[in-house]
C-alpha cells in the first residue's frame, strides 16, 4: 500500500508522537519558555523537548524568538499555520474527555 499522498500520514508526521501534541497544547495555553515547558511536561527529557520543538519549528507550526538579554531568553509561540491545528486538538481533547 502506498502512503506517499496520504493526508493522515502527512499530518501524523508533523504533529504525531508522544510529545508534540502535549507541547502544542501547552503553547496554546501560554506556556512559552523552555524551562516552564520542561517542568510542565512530566517525563520529557530536555533533549527530547529540544528535538520536538525544533521539528515543530521546522514545519512552521511554532516560532522561536530569542531576546538579546543575558542570559538569553527564548520564547516559543504558535504560528498562523499552527493555529489552524487548534480545532483538531480541541476535538481530540473532547474525544478523550468523553471516552476517558
């Protein structure tokens, strides 16, 4: 079976996995600094958080802003493209709540 043109496969490549949906939802609720994200997601390592943030950024789902301070401050936010995913995650959350 060929999956090259499958939209579900594409979507799961961008937002699938154990951590990306959790990271996305934390960012949608205003959690935007690396340290706060790290502390708010139980069980994620700093290396994994860094990797997942970079992947989301490479797909233009989130953006990263570096402030010229000492020490440097970095904040993450959801992009316009990323905001189009909010209804998807809201529905997923509803499904989870209804079937818990």
